[in-house]
């Protein structure tokens, strides 16, 4: 009898020890699943500051950086600038600056124009100075400011050759605006944008629909809708991305007034507040 009792005690103890970590694991999973999910649609290293600000805010969410797109360099050659014309380089994103300086350098005497302070920072960190930084951080805003800048110039706009290093899917608003004003313009495609190959698998592993997703570009939106039917509440980096979101069935859209991190943070916090009502 004693041997049987001792054996039974050992069995009960073993079952108890097994059950405790299993219960703890189940509680852990439950807690993780209860935490609302917020996705920032780009590489973690490109949104570290925003992630840290969100995690230190009063909001209790699970924050994840999920890249929507992937970029890769394209070979390019600088166009020949007609003698007597001054080259003007137009950069509309930090990525364009990074891909350009990785393969080439700006010619001496060229003017450099930047769309927004983020692009300006990338240009200056590469050792160049900006002649104009667009205060309205959209391609439409930059095009309008370019016209004003060169209307005030001593030389006519036809005395310049505008060169825009950009990606293969960039819009043509700046090109149409400048050519319509009589300028010489060259579109210089220096990097390619594709949907991120890991996005489909990443989204298939979600255990809940995201509370909010932050989209940084129209190409990110197209990448998402190519692999997912989910249409959660979203924060958009600007009007062009918002337009793409609406055209693809997103209905709850919070548009940031600028792409600056402080405005993205404020817009995200507002989106969380609205979602919790």
C-alpha cells in the first residue's frame, strides 16, 4: 500500500508540474492576444524613433514594424547637359539620395532641391547643400515652389536642365509641371520598388486584425492589398497615399498633416483614441 501511495503521489506531482507551465503559457498567449496590434509599414530601422515614442506613450498596444515594400538599385548614367545650361537635381525622398550617392556624385555647380526636411537631411549627410527645401512636403507642393523659385531667378527656366533621380514607379506631376513651363527635364530611374516578399507570410501569421496600420506610400498600399483582404483603420503619410487607400476600399483613414514623426505620432494617437470609443 505504501508503495502504491508513493507512486500515486509522484504521478500527481508530475502532472501538477506539467500543468503549471502549460497554464502559465496559456495565460501568456491570452494576454498577448488581448493586446491590440498596431503595424508600422516599413523596416524597423527606418521607424525606430517612432516605435520608441509609441512604446513609451500611455497606449497599451503591440507595436510591430512590417515592411510593405523592398527596393533595389538600378544601373543609371547621368544625362548629358547641354552646354550653357545649369543642372538642377530634384530629390523627393531620402531613398533617392541614398541610391544616387551610392553610385555617383553630383556635378560641380549643380543646384540641389529637396522635398521636405527628411530628404534635406539625407542630402546634407551626403556632403551636399540644398538650394531649396520644399515646405509643402508633396510632389504638387514641390512643383509649385520650384516654379516660384525659378520665376524669381535671373535666368529663364529654360536655362536649366532638371534631373530627377527617382524610383521606377514614381509619379510624373513634377515632370509635367516643369515641361509645361518650358523646362528641360530628365527622369532618372535609379532604384526599383517591389512588394516585400515576406509580407504575405507575415500577415498570414497574425492572430488578430490590426487595430491601426500606418502606410508610408501608395506602393505600400498596393503591396498590402495584393496579399490581404483586411481593411483596418489606417494612418496615411499624406494625400497621395490616402487617395490610393480610398481607391482600394479602406474607409477609416487618418491623414497626417506632414510626414514628420511628431505629426505621425499625433495622428496615430488620435486614431487609437477614435478606435477606443
